[in-house]
């Protein structure tokens, strides 16, 4: 497998904001101004009333991490948690850690009471060395049946290939906000022979890449 690009590395920290908020409160306009200033966001919340009730979102910022200029796609602060979205979940973790330390120093926030609970999702683009279709077994017989119907109806002679594969846990048996979806989806406007896929998983970036490598080694190379 060849990693083409990392597209998303999102971390959601499920921390009730009342646990860490200063006992005297935080003046929201000052928080927004200083967050925009620290991470140089191009856009921050414009409606203070909406930000106070629905959460404050900041978009397209950046921050230096070990001399690497990391783009922050989004940072969002809600009453029940904080989201940081970059191109790699390791960087998202680092920026989230920085945010928590910095707000403690700047706004006298408190140490959390509940145990840390971070939930990850990542998206990468990868080229697989082998075709994915063989692992689907009899399911691909459906493609042959559809192809046969197209030939009968239109005279078309097209071969069906995998376009998207997705797996998830029944959402009714998992807690709210817990993402479980794993998917691989062909990149559009690129020949199927390239075996290039847009891949998502409820995992940190590094573990996601490792899972895809294992999938190719143990399933696709058979």
C-alpha cells in the first residue's frame, strides 16, 4: 500500500465544559479574540449569542509544532466537549493539549474531574497494490447479475467493480457521539485500475494506516 495523503485527523475530547470553566466564568468575546489571535484563525464565531448556546467554531488556523507549521482545519468548543481537526490526529492531540494548558494559564480554567475521553476519526487516501474486489466473495456475483441485465436492456458491456465499502456498529447500541464507521471509497475521476481509495476509520491516523496495511497484507494479497 502506498499512502498518498492524509486528509483528516480529528479528535473529540468529551469533557463537560463546566468541569474546567473558571469559577468566575469566562468572558466569551475575550476567549474568542484570544483563540483567534493564538492560532491565527481566518474565521471565528460571528454571532456571540449563537456561540454561547450552540458552541464556538474557528476555521483555518495554524500553529507551530516542533518547527512544523500545522494547519488547523477547525477548532470547536461546545458545552460537552472540544473538537480539533487537522490533517493528522497526532497534531490534533498536540494542539488540543496546548489549548487546554494555555486556557488554564490565560483564563484560570480548572483541572478536569472526569477521566480523559478522546474519540478519533481519520481519513487518508491510499493506493492499494492489489484489487479489493476478491475479498468480497459472492457479493461480487451481484455485479455480474447487474452487468447481465444492462447487456440485456441496453446492449452495454460493462464490468462492475467495488465503488464503496462501509462497515459500522448499530448506532442504537453505542453511546452518543461515538463514531464507528469504517469505509473505503474509490477516488473519483481516477481510473479504477489505480486502486486509489478515500479511506475513513474511527481511529488515530497512525493506527488507521496500520490497519489498512494489515488489510492489504492479510486479505488483498491472497
